[in-house]
């Protein structure tokens, strides 16, 4: 994996405490490649990030990573926010939105979400959270990159939401939907991605579990083909 060393103050502190954090080299291109997906997962699951637990230095490093890529893909902050980071009592969500091409549909947002936190080390064990949920974060990042470079642009705004504190009771998603600048009627569709790269119930191999398509017949047809 190609890599560079992080130079931010937070990463310097983290290097002194736990060892160096390694970032993959980001190359913006439309095709989604296995290599780029793997690079994201390798970064998020490295031992130095200690499972990306909320309110930690490692969580901040993860947010810096997400912020840099959302900015590079041309995303904008959500609603009244001035940054991609949305703080709440127990953690910080990262929310970026790609504007739509049709002004008449600017209030109809397609929300694509995944949580980025996982468990801190316990009893000497490292919990990297590859399937839960680094793989899904990687997919969201690559999807944002692909859509940002695609032509024609989607008519509706596409929101990429990386929620914090899922492992502590889904507090991040609850905090987001409780904001004053969030309005249910403005959400045209929601696609939540979790547990990618894991077998269905740890029993059925080579499988992908998708629920809720009964509300979206066109999506169901696409998935079945």
C-alpha cells in the first residue's frame, strides 16, 4: 500500500503515544478500484487508531481523514454548519453534501450513511472494526468520489453522513435527525450501509443483505440484476 505520514499536530501527538499513523495516497479518479477501497480500510483499521472510539484522539484523526476527502470531492457542509464536523454531547458526526444539478429538486436530499466509530482496545485486544464499519466508510468515500466526477451530475443533492457513537446506542444518527436544520420531508431516500465484507449471519458466504427495497422498486430491480 502506498502511504505518506500525517503531519497534523494531532497525528504528531498520536505518533508519540502509539506509533505513526499511516495515510494512503489519495488519487482522485472516477473508477472505483479494489486498491483504493483496501487503502481506506487499511487506514481505518490500523492499530494506531485503536478502533476509532468516540471522543478520542484517534477519532479526531479519522475525522481529519474524512474531512480532507470530502473537501477534495467538492462536498459542502450540511445546512447551517460551517464545517463537515457536527459535534454533539457524546461524539462528532461528519456530514458532507454534494449539490444537485436541478434547482427544482434542491430540497430533496438523498442520504447515504455509515458509522465510522468502533470499539476501543479492551483487555489487551485490538478491535479494528473492518466489517463494522471501515468497509462501509470506504464505500461511501469512493461513492462520493465517483459521483463528484460523474457527468451528468445527479439532479438531487447527495448527502454522505458518517455517524459517530453507533456502538453506544446509535447516538450519532439520533443527534443528526434532532438538529434544527434537519427535516424529514426533505429526505427523498435513505441508504444506510453497515457490515460490508461480512458473511450474512456469519453463515451464508458470498452474500449481500439488503433490506427496505420494498419502498424503492427501481432500486430493488437494480440490485436483483
